[in-house]
């Protein structure tokens, strides 16, 4: 007969290991929330931040619509979507140049 098996602390259950891995994520989430609260409290930061968020939302929605139209209406494959995306980029570049022209 060997030695008896060593038991852990039976008074308190062991902590799950996944909580230790979530600590950096929780700290990051807390820091992000704190930063958003600080930005929301200052009007000089709040309105430009909201404008950028609205711009990104609308731009992202535009690319989703581009994919849907390329697929359903024009029956384009992946390469066709790439061409449509490149045309969008070229048009944006041309628009920038036209806006800069005197």
C-alpha cells in the first residue's frame, strides 16, 4: 500500500482557471468603458467621436450593400466584387482630387 492521495483544500473549492485568463479582458473592458465615459463628458470630444462613429457605420453599411448588389443583381463572383471595390476606391480618389482642384 502506498501513501494516501493528497487532497486539496476541502474547505474551499478551487477557483476555475478560466477566470484567471479573463482578467486582462475584464481590465481592458473596464478601461474602455472608463474612456468612453470620459469622452462622453466633454462636448469637444463627444461630437467628433460620434461623427466618426456614424461615418464608419455608414461606410461599413455601404460595403455590405455593395456585396449584396454585386451578388444578387449582377451575379458577380469574388473577382467581380474585387473589381467593384477597386472602382469604389478609384472613385473616392478621383473625388478627393476633384475637391482639391482650385
